C-alpha cells in the first residue's frame, strides 16, 4: 500500500474516532473502591491508581465508597458518565457475590458495567483464636461437631460470610455467624475471643498470626501462599469441595468507548508489570493477573453462576 494511501486511511480513522477518545485523558480520573482505607482492596487500588496516573499523565484520584458489600460503590459507577473518567476496582463482592446474596440490586453487573481487565486474586486465610483447641482444619471440624453451636465465625465481606457458611455446610457442623461491616471490626472481636474464627485477608490477620495472637489453619487459594507457606490450602486440609474464589477486576460504566477501554486495558497491563507496583500489591497477598475485556466479561458471567450455586449449597437465603 502506498504511503499516501495509508496516511489517508489513518487520518480518516482518526477523524471517525470520537473526540473524547482522541483526547483521553485530558483531566483527572476518579477510581472508585468500596474498600475502607487500609484494607487490601484500598491498598491495591491506590497502588494501581498511582501507576496508572504515571502512565496516563493525569491524576488518578481514589474515591472510597464503602458500605452495603460494595453495592453503594457499584451503583455510583453504574450511573456515571461512560467517558473513561470514572473507573471501578471491584472485587467479586459487588459484581458476582451480590447477585447471589440479594434479591434485587440497583444495577446489573453484566449490562451496567464495562469490563476492562481482570486484575487478580485475593489471598484469604482461615484464622482462629488460639483459645480454640484446634491446630488443623480437621481438628476444628471435630471440635465443632463435639460442641454444636459453641463456635462463632465472623465475616467482613461476602467471601468471609459465604466461605464460613460453606465450611459449616460441607462439614455438617453448627456454627453461629456474626456479620460485621468490615474485616477490621471483626478482627478486634476475634483477637478478644468474642468470636472464634473468620476467613479474612492477610492485611487483617497476617501480622497477628506471626505474633502468635491468631492461628491460620488454611488458605482458600488453589495453591499455598508464599506469605504463610506452611499453611495448607483448604483443599489439602480436607475440604476439596470448597468453591469460593475471591478476585478483583477493573470496570467502568456501561457503554464506554471501545478506544478508551482498549487504552486502559493496555496501560493497566503495563502497570501490573511495574516492579514497584507488583511489590506493594504482593505484600497484600494479591496475585496479579491481567486479561482482555472479553475474557473478564466471560469470567464474570461464570462467577455469577458459581456464586449462586455456592450460596445455595451453603444454605444462605438471599435478603
């Protein structure tokens, strides 16, 4: 193809592209997270936001909108203008778990959000207060069976609540569920012995585990975590039927311009390769994993179905 023809075609394509996509980004970007400051979601969001800001040449402002298991944050993003200036780092909680745990939502994750890229997977551990006479998951289950209704498990998110319920259902034990607004609140009661166990992130319990104030019995990852390599996976520990997966992805409002989605997908993939970003995120127990927008959309569809099955199997009625 002659050079002048190629140039003409490129110019025509550029002219056809919406002006907002050509100029993007020309002002600060708001990056929404439902995590409270200091939580794993918040730290990961800020690390990614910093890296994205450096690559795009515009400020990326993290906007914490906690509450209602991420429904408040997701609703805010779903109603935003789809121009690429509002993004959402979402865990599975508001986009895959919420459809299974709630009878109705003010948004549809499949149609009211634009998938941009998978970000990765959260590490979760099953922690117990040392007063509980169990050093393995098998011992915990045996103790729970011998003392029905005595043990209580706390939760600060969907992974904690559904995961705890699924352990109880799969093991055939009777445990009391105590829900909290977030992991930090549940941690206080776990350390004080007001609750006996909880499934939570390393940000919440890792330092206390290393100090001997908590005991980690298993991780919900498919493989052992390098953060606590001696702690078995929940599958190794005796519950291969456990199905809960906790992950995070980047989304925007529905109907974002494809050019902007492609730009963000490319830039976020580069951010995830940045050694400093990877170091900060690895310290949170988050395992980075990028994808195409189409792969994330397909994964989300599968996850919504999987969480509905898990919630039903755990005997949880949507509210």
